[in-house]
């Protein structure tokens, strides 16, 4: 069994059935969409973009 620990996110407050979907964009970045269900049954979602940092610029 694998357990994943994480910190709560403010956009998840009051939501059930939370999912995160990631996909590769044509520009090489990563699209992220987080969705959940509110108590009244409505869907709430937020979209964002992530990227891989340039490791060549990282200190040793």
C-alpha cells in the first residue's frame, strides 16, 4: 500500500469527491484542473498551469 501525505488546499474547503486531472499542453507545460462537489451538488473547479523548473539553474 502506498500512502501519500499532503497539505490541505484552500480551494478544496467544503468540497467532496475531489479530483485532480493533469495533461501535457502543446507548449510543454502541464495543465491542472481540480474539481469537487459542493454540499448542494454543484461542481466547483479551478484550473492552473505547472512547469518543470530548469534544473541547470539550481545550486548544487
